[in-house]
C-alpha cells in the first residue's frame, strides 16, 4: 500500500505527494414549517441523500459558489445566507487518483418550497425533511454533523429573536 493511503492519528488520512486537492461549497437550506425547520436534501445518482454542493470556480468565492450550486442542483432561486456552518473534508479515489476534498457549508433560509432536481448532473430527487428524517436519510456522518450544527444555529437564532422582543400581544403595564 502506498503512503497516500495511510491514516494519521485520529483516523484521518495524511496529505501526501500525488494527492489532488479539490475545493467545494454547499448549502444547508431550510424553511420554517409548523413543526420546526425543514431541510432541503438532494439524492445523487448513487442513491445517497445529502446537501447541494459543488466546485468553487476560478474567481468565485465560497459563498457565491454555494448559492450557485443550490440554484443549479435544486432549482431553488431564492435563498438567503444566514451564516457559515462548517468546513468538512474527506478523501476518496477517482479514476485511480487520491482526492482530498474540502467543502465549506453555509446555512441558507428560504420561504420557497418548489424544487427541481438537476437531472443532467445526476441529481435524482429533492426533498424537504425534518431534522429526524434528514438525520436518518443522509448517507455520510460528516454531513449529519453539518446538519446538527445547522439545526443548532437555527435554534440559537430563534432563541435570540424570542428574547430580543416580547410578542406583540404582551404590552408593558402603564404606570398609573
């Protein structure tokens, strides 16, 4: 076995000569439902569920690439970036070459529901899922970690907004 396949401490593979690096960006898109946030998942040509993502093109920032990939892969035209979730990385082999891929994920919000999978790129389906459904469906642990962080960010934001202003129906008592 070549040194390119050896693992370092913690189970992570070492970067070695001959490893090709790829940079991608993606979006964890959510919309608010009556039962909490719903997350947009895509199913790839292998039948794996995950998030829309793709290569960052030359001269393009990661956030712009993530928005573009969401548009292309899901047909969703309106999404607002709410923050950076995490950057994950993994190794895989493609046509005999070892690839080290980094992917930066952004939290995005939409009020739209209609999607259209990009079949020409192997996206076979789009689906809105609750946290529990998405956790079951997502194929890879590192993507489930991104999902949990996204959910934590949404929950924290909801907590901040609910503490920031009292509901409209609550009025301070008047001094008499």
